[in-house]
């Protein structure tokens, strides 16, 4: 199995930023689901469960960012999870399953585009990283 350097590299910085923003967004969605639901036009259960799912993911990202070496497969798993989150966000808006307000549409689009941006940066960092035998 191969590993790539994480801490003090582009990959580590991107994983850390992704983790901190994911954690903040997850905490906001989980703890403020009630007030956000009215403002965004999204169901409390959707907000709370999506927010709750982000918290362990964010913790994993921060943990990986602090590691000297990270298995390449773990970074690819993060990239795949981010791609799925982005696609699911667009599918949610297009599906008609929810009727978000204009603010809810903007919230969903902005966070999806932010996740897509982190995905691109993580992909760039993986491709430029030197592989270390683990």
C-alpha cells in the first residue's frame, strides 16, 4: 500500500480547511436545524441528519491533515465522498423532493460548489504528492 505526505503539504492544508468548514457547516445544520428549516425551506430532519453526518467526516479530515503520512486510498475515499455530496446536492435541488426558499437554493448550491472546489484541490494535491511506500 502506498502513502503520501499530509502534514505541512498542500494536501494537509486542503484536508484541514475542508475538515474545519465541514465541521462548522455540520454543527450549524445539526444544532440550528429548527431556525434554519424555516429560513431555508428545508426539512429539519434533512438538515439535522446531513449536519450530523458531516461531524465524523470533518473529524476524519482534520485527523488525516495532521498525519505525517496518509494512505492514498483514504484520500481517494475522501475525494469520492466529496463528489457524492456534490452530486447529491444538485440531485436534491433538481428532484423536487424539497421546496427550498431562494436562500435554501443558494445555501445548497454554495456548499455544493465549495465541496467541489475542495475536491478539485484534493485531487490536485494527490496527483502532485510523492508516493512513499508504506
